[in-house]
């Protein structure tokens, strides 16, 4: 345990906290799914997103990320898959704009889900994270700064990912609670259309921006 909590632990916590609360795809997806299916949907999405961190930590520790960074075609393939998925999520939200009816106030207030499959938010959250090559690159560049040569690399990487998991979930679940508590507002069809339109458009923009990101040389 001494090798897991060292002088670099506090700087890591500070850095990862600041990065976690920076608005991005993860926060948008949690907001969208909470508005769609209630608090439970948002929490499941958050947990699934953060589970993807362990995948990236393992990939980084085993050196696969290095292969992706050095291989233009592999990076481009993963980049395009992730970008395509984000664009698809955005289009799904945009398609819901004309049909948005608002959420029942009672369901939002008590955090109950609408008729949404248990696996849907888990699948969306996990895939949106695992298929994002920027997270691969981030973990490959970020985690080694907090791992000493004598540390057990895989164990230390998973430990740091676990810390990230807790911090990111606290933030994202907090966002879901804030969205879920706005029952009267979310019950309005106009607001529901606005939220679907904004989040859908931003997800598409994120996806296009990701697709246009140049592979590192």
C-alpha cells in the first residue's frame, strides 16, 4: 500500500479532480440519459463510463497504448469508431427533438426510470468511454507521471484508475442528481426539446472534432 499512496498521490487527486469536473462528453451523456430516463439512468451511465477507465488503465499498463500511438492506422481506426459512436448518440438525441414530451414530474423527483432497458445506459456509457481514443492517449501520457520505475505497473495503474473512478462518479452522479431534481423544469416539453437539441448537437460536434483529430506522429 505504501507504493500506492506516495508523495505523488495528492497531486494526482488534484489533477484528476480538475479534469473530471471539466465539461465534456461524459458529463453530456450523463445529463442526456438522466433527462431521458431519470436519476437511475444517469447513475448507471456514470458507473459504466467510469468502468471504462479500468480498460484504459490496463491497456496503458500493458503497452498497447504505445502501439496505438505509434501506428497511424490503428489510432485512426479507433478514432473513427469512437467518433462515429458519438455522432450516432448525437443524432439519436436530435431525432428525439420533435417527439420530446418532457418527463413526468413525479418520476424525476423520486429518481425513477422511465421505460428504458437496464442495459442501455450501461452500454452507452461504457462504449462512449472505451471507444474514445483521447482517453487512451490521456492515460498513456498521464499515468506514467505518477508511477515510479519500481512500482508494480499494472497494480498502480488500476489503483489510480480506481481513484479516478470514485472522483468522476461523485461529480457525474452529482450532476445527475441536480438534473433529476429539476422535475418541474424537465416536465416541460419545450425544455426537453431544448435539452435533446443542445446535447445532440454538442455530441455530434465532439464526434466530428474527434474524427478530425490528427494521429500523433
